């Protein structure tokens, strides 16, 4: 069984370079996914409309053209006039399997985000959150050091599956996570110190899941192999392989590392299969 990549950003058609970033079309990305052993990818949406890529409509179009190779998660804009629940219900009917990635740069206790979480819970749509350390600093939902507001969301919406993602989330894997704005936006390095908030929240809340994409997620696991392997085994039912690729030039080593670890017997076959494709099939119906 090939991997399922739960986090991709692609375009319906090849477009010129956007700034410094080369954006691959869904069609042109297929051979590269094949090389990486990825059989299906989930496209992240970042807006309802207005962008040349990453909108609900654009990703839905890709999935209609390549139904066996891609699925999509939807975005909800804060300024929409229609109620959030009604919009999410429509996107789900159109094929969206979740909400993501949620990049709205507001605090987690913001009324819009609370409305979105309530609607997603009722509609049984998991939410992938990209976290930021501060409003106005970078994109993503905002929490304080130690993720106190995320804990409140997990308690308030116990039937809502939330997938943590980005530096500000995964830096909290370690008990010595920095508290400065810049530090919270870093990957982290060295051994994992005891007392990290991410392991604590995973232990307390079964509705917290992990998107292992990008160097933030991959580094959180690989920076301390002993700790990372134990974390993968303990929470194998709630972790998802993902890359965050936007083109064929990006390299994220987690996939190869997972292959290496299961190959040498340091990671169980059961945990490997759950993380690489089983959880995506079970939670998202892929």
C-alpha cells in the first residue's frame, strides 16, 4: 500500500512562478508522487475564492479530474456573509473531507474560529490548523506559549478532530520550548526535554491529531530519534504522514526516514502502516 500524503499545495494548471516559489500543477506532480511512493494526496485550501490556486473551487476541480489521486480539504473565509455552518455543509456536499489548512490569523478564542469549530464538529469535518505565535507576525491561528487556548478548544469540542501543524505547534513537543515570538516560529533542535505540551495534550485529549508535514512536523519526530519513535508508537492511531510540498524541488526527509525505521525494525510495521496510510483511510475515508 502506498503512502497517503495528507498535506499538499498544488494548482489545477501550471502557472508562472509566484514570487520566489515554483508552483507545480497537480498533473505535473503525479510522477514525483509516484517516485516518493505516494499513491494519493490531500490538497489544502487556503481561501474560498480569489487566488490563482488553493481555493475550494480550484482543488475541487483537480479532484474531479484525478479522483483516484487527490482529495481536498476546504477553507472558510472569515468575512463571508453566509453562516459558517451553511458554507461548510455545502463544501462537504461537494466532496471536502475536512477543513484545512486553517490559516486565519486570529486568536483561537476569536468568535469566528469558535463558530467554525462548532460547525466542523457538527458536520464531522476534521480541522488542520496552522499555528502562529502572534497576530500580525505570520499566518496561522494564534495561541500563547504552552497552547492554553488549544487545550480549551479540545475540551469544548470533544468530538472535533484537530490536526496540529506548523512550527508553533510542534515546537511545543519539548518541555524547553522557547517563549519568544521568533523562537516559537522555529523548528527546534536537540534532544526533547520532558514536560512538552504537545505530548501532554496528546495524552489528555483523544481528539488531538498530528499532521507530520514540513520540517516542523518531521523535525519534531526526527530531532530525537528515541523519543520520536516512542511517540510514533504510542500515538500511531493519531498521526498522519504528510509533506507540505508545492513543487517537485522540495525535499522533506520524513518519508524516507519512516521507511528506514520500519525496514531496520526500530518502528513497528503496525505503527508505520497506520501513520502512512491507515489513519487517512479510517479518519478521512480515503
